């Protein structure tokens, strides 16, 4: 799986969660994950989460560590399972590398009872897509939120690289496991 931390600050508006956004912007072919830092401001019109649209719950944070993942030939169920695996990979990195035990509820992560992350998975005509982001500075968030500044993590590039490596390793283990067993009848 291709991985890249983009040094450029990119504002996430929801429009970036589209097929071939990674290929178009970073010339990376195939299953890929790109991370970047930037303001997150997703207006209702750009929301993929229909429940959030119905409840009129836009997403905003002054600065977030964003991850966009694209897997080709995934069903909606498979990309949603990949989303949960990605969020669990984040939890694993925080525990193993920073000794911080985040709480996970579905695709959401919490620190001290406050929301640390946002995440959504969706399906395009050619791929499954995931956007997950961790608050760096949760100023302006419309919910009770925490951020990685509060946790004390300052090196977001290293954090991002560890998360992408953990997730990629988990995907590789799944791919390997599917090739080493024989079918039963």
C-alpha cells in the first residue's frame, strides 16, 4: 500500500473525498493513503454522512491531521470494515508508541471523554474511500472535543507515518492470511 505524508497544508472541505484524488494530486496509483495537516471545514452540502446532514451537523476544527485512504474494488461493507481497522490502528499506535489508551466507539476516538476524531467511509464507482482526521487544535469544533496538542504530541508527521505504517501492515497481514489457507468443502 502506498503511503505519503504531504508537507503542504491542505484545507479539507469534503470535496477531497473523491475517486482518484490521491492519483490526481500525488501521482500515486493503486491502494494508497495520504496524510496532511490543515483546517477542516465541511459544510452540510459537502457532507457524505447522511445522518450528519439530516441533523445539520457540519464539521469544523482549526487544524487536524487528515488521512485519505483509497482502496480499489472494495464494497461499501469492505471499506467500512477497513475504516474500523484504520481507527483501531490509530488506537494501537497511541497505546504502543505513546502509552495513551484512547477509547473507541465504532469509528470515533475519544480522549478524556471528548471526541478526538472524525471519520467516514464511502463508495465511489471505482473505489472505497475513507477520510479520518485527528484534532490538532480543536478550536471552533461544534462538539466537546480534545486534540493531540492537549495529549502532548507535537510531531504530527511522525505520528502520521506511524499510523500509516501500522494500517498498511495490518492490510498486508490480511492479504497474506487470505493467500495461505485452503478452502474447505
